[in-house]
C-alpha cells in the first residue's frame, strides 16, 4: 500500500465541499433526532417516574428491551410507514425528514431509559424532601430536571453519539441519495462496497473524531457535575 | 397563628409486609409541644411522616381540627436534603412552591437567614454546610412558610450542646407564637425542658400518653419506667 497516497487522499478530502455537506447533514439529522427523542424520552420518564402499576413496570421493561432493537428493523418499519398510502402524495420519502423521525424512533427508548435512570436517582435523593415541602408533581419534575441537568446533557450527547454512528435506519429510509439523504455512515458503506477503501477509512476517521469530541464533552460534564 | 388539634384514631401502618404502627388512637392538643419518645425503631419518625401525609395509612384516620384545614404543616426531617442551589435559593424555593411570590420569598428568606444566623452563608451551596448549619437551614426552611403545625424529627441530633440550646429556644419561641409542635427526640432532658405532653411508642404501639410531669414521675407502664431508668432518669428526678 502506498501510504503517501493515502495521506494525500485524506488531506484532499478536507477540501471536498461534498464531505462537509455530508458531515453537516449527518450532524443535522442526528441532532434533530436527538432533540425529538430526548423530549419524548423525558415525557415517558415523567409518566413512569412515580408509576407503580403492573403496566408501568411492564412498559419500563419494554423500554429496556427496545434499546437493543436492531436499527434495520426500525428502518424497515419506518420505510413501510412512509411508503404507505398516507404519504403517497407527500413526496416525503427520500428526504431527511423521515430519516430524522426514524432515527428519533430508534433513539427514544435509549433516551427514555437513561432519563428515567437519572431522574430516579435524584428522586431517591430528594423526592421525599420535595414532597414534604409541598411540591406538586409538576414542580417536583421541574426541580428534578434542574437538579440533574448535567446528567441529562451527558445523556443527550450519548444519544447523539448512537444516532450519528448508526447506519441501518438512515440507509433503509433515506436510500443514500447523493446531495439529498447521504450521510457519513451511508457514504462510508457505499465507498467500502465499491472498494474505495482509502476514502472509506478517511470518512471513518472523521466519524471517529466526532465521536471522540462528543465523548470528551460527556467526560468534562461528568467531572464538572462531580465537583 | 391558629390553635390546632389533631385526632388520630386506630392508625395502623403496614410497610414491607410488617405492621409498623398498631392502632394508635389519641387526640393531641392544639397548642404546646408534644414529644414522641421511644427506642430506635419504635415508629416515632414513621408517625411524623404519617401525620405529614408522606406515608399512607393502612387503616384508621388522622383528623385535623377544622381550623387547621388548609393550614400549612412543615416537617423538618432528621437528615434533611437540599437542592443543589445556594442556601438562600433553597429557602426561596420552599417559599415559592408554597405560593409565595418571588420578591416576597426573597425578603422572607433574608429574614429567616438573619434569624438562624446563616446570613454569612446565604450564597454558599447548601450541600457544603456543616451538619449544624444544615440543621439550622432545615429549621429555617420549615419555619419560613409560617406553618400552623411544625413536625420536628430530632432537630438537635447533630448539634453541639450550645447550638442545641439555641435551637430549643427557637422551638419554644415558635410554640409561644401558637404553632403546634410535634417533636421526636432521644434527649429526655430536652423533652422535659420543652414538651407539655409526651407520647411514648414501643414497637409501633402507644404505651404512654399524658402530661410531661406524669411521664417523668409515674408513667404507669413498666416499659416506660424501664426506658426512663435506662436513660439515666430516676422517677421524680428533675433533670
């Protein structure tokens, strides 16, 4: 292998506008999916926080199981949904909107499980005190959110990391259309499939750099929270 | 402040498969300080939480006097928890969730900080306070909302003797203003100094209820007498 050629390929890639367009699209899709899933996750966490019924426990366990659901399954379900008769006239398929929504669907169980864990931890610490002070359920939830915001920020970054690194959902629902639905992971898959490994590796490095930055942010937040 | 009274009839509380309170039936007067005494695990703190509505009653009922309906009750827990905010913000929060407007809450919190000699710590994070300061902050938070009934769970447990006496004078002052105080204490000296009546629990059952003088002179119950002896009290001895 000619390593000089690889390095020059990698360097040239940084001057390629398409790369930045694809990276930007990747970040946008995953950021929006994270935003949606965190909101849904917090709503679910609020419903389950003080619920003790059998149904609540069952739903709690179900959420945990859905965390491990394969991305391609969610992609397939989303594809069937968005190609159904409801969306026949809407031209929504092969745009980033269903990609965002499908990814949000994939990420919501993870977001809800992590948010619920964080809220429960803080509820155990200060829940009884808040009730004894006379806090209503909504006031208590708002306080808990405020008390554990560093954990929730770290959670959203973990959710974003999972979103930006996944390929199954966005490939199935988006179709990897150049200039429209192509994101970093689908582009890597395409380059690897047609044998342009140098570019696939270079793109992977960019993905790794993004993941490292996100991980660094999580660690910094956790350290700050601990102090 | 209004006088309040609380009547509880046949209160039974089951927790985790065991009965922790067995059919307690008493009427506490609307004024003065009622002390709850007993060994560890007797159910004193549990009864306080039941009275505050934190723990549901399995059987029986607690009936507050009509003039108390809608009045505020405050509980100072043995190990109080605070929000990850400053000392003053903790007070402001407690006031705001009890209906105080933001600017009024701030003024009231400053008054309470002055009273509890915490004004120098107003901007410190509450969780960095010493145990004694935490107790004073918890008391300030409980009193800030001007409760008609004050439920205190060992308020001087983590205080040095001087601070404990200062806290006792606060409790007396509050009681003098008409607030009903229900106090859990392991310090029988403190009970003797402060309480007007005593309710003694033993394994979730009431074994004595009556005036403080009678409790220390002739409780009329062998277990209560043994408890007093064990605590270094001889009957009729003033401590």
